[in-house]
C-alpha cells in the first residue's frame, strides 16, 4: 500500500471504495445509510488486524480498539485473478465503523485487479437461491404481512441471515449463538447434538418453521437485529383488508 494511504485522516481511496461499495446496494435504504457514512467519515487509522483493516470516524478521532469488534453489517467475496478477497463493513457504533478488505492469499491487491465474480448476501430477495452456492434456501417467516421479515438458512453454504423488508437489509446471523437458542427452546441436552452448531444444517429438516422462528425471536432479544411484531401486529394488514371489504359491502347496500 502506498505511503499516502498510511496518512490519516483521509477519505477512502478510489480503490478501497470500489472494493467495498458494491456490498452496500444503493437502492436499499438500510445500505444507503452506510454508503453515506463511507463518504462522510474519514479513515482515522488501522484496526487491530493491520493493513486492509480500516477504522473510519470523524477527523481528529482516535481509533477505538479496546473493546470487541462490532458485528458485521454487510459482507461479500470478490473472486479475482489473484484469488479471493473478502470484504466486510461492521456496524456503526459510537461514531466509528470498521471496514475490512482482506486478500486471502496475503498479497497486495493490485490496481489493475481483474474481477471474475462478486458475491454478497446484501442483494438477496425472498424466493431467491443462495447467492454463494446457488442452491435453494430455507425461508421462515418471522414477521408476516408488510413489511415482512424472513429468516433464511442455507444448508449447503452453512449460513444464516434475516431479511428485513422495512429497509432491505440482510443481517448476518452467527450460527453458534442462534443454534444455542434453538437447543434451549427445544430443550435438547444431548452433547452430541446440542454442542455441535453445524448440526443445524445437517438436521435442518428436523425443525419446524415455528421452532426456527422461536429460536430467532429468542436470539433477537439479546442480539437485536430487527423489530419483531407480535401476533396482533403481524395480522393488522389482513384485518384492515377485511374491514375495508365489509365497509365497501355495506356502503353498496
């Protein structure tokens, strides 16, 4: 990396922006907010992982490296002529956010990088296959009606995310934390099952949609990702449609 990129504060370079911006689709409200942050904040230093790990904040701020790394907000993989490059943007907390651009082959990323494919969960929509492996996914409705929220589990790629229609964001869900909630809800104590989070994917057919939904609701209480509507709220749209229909009928009489 050139000397200019090691001088702080500074904006993201054109190269850094091009490697990151695509995991934040401009058409989706939730991601659009983070695109705005990437253009308004400054790179104020490196994160704990060194080169390619960027801390962004206001000019004059000092990178906060003492606490745990914030949760991933969006991520993706770039397949290129030099191999795979992982890209992630972490949650914006206390005026700072972390951007990671990692070449898995430990080589410097060239300016003339030849990109073969870009893959991210950020663009996933209900009814679509897994963006990474191309296989069908398990969709579990958490919030029915509008705006919907759908828990998505890819058996082949072994990943979980929650789609929130209210802002278009697909939030990554850590498998271990989610699986722990599922085991507690099902009261499964057999160590060979309960202590192996990978069993979620191999035993996925053993769990009903209600099991998977309830596990997410429990997970969400501690690691909040979306606003979960209760049964009454989630059926408001249907009730309103019935009310409108009856009103229309009575008006015609």
